[in-house]
C-alpha cells in the first residue's frame, strides 16, 4: 500500500478509504511484477 500513497495520499489513505487503497495496491503490485521489480 505504501507504494501507492505518493500518487494521491488523501485519496489512497487506507484508514479512510480502505477499498480504494486495496485496489491501488493491486494495480501497483501488478505493474511492479510486470516490470520485473518483484517476482
């Protein structure tokens, strides 16, 4: 979740917007996987 926060900290704040933060987390993780940053 931390990797998605810089884009829009208030919008992706998991305390206030848990579902939005989780969706952003999935997007960030899939992009990182696609680009070879994680396996």
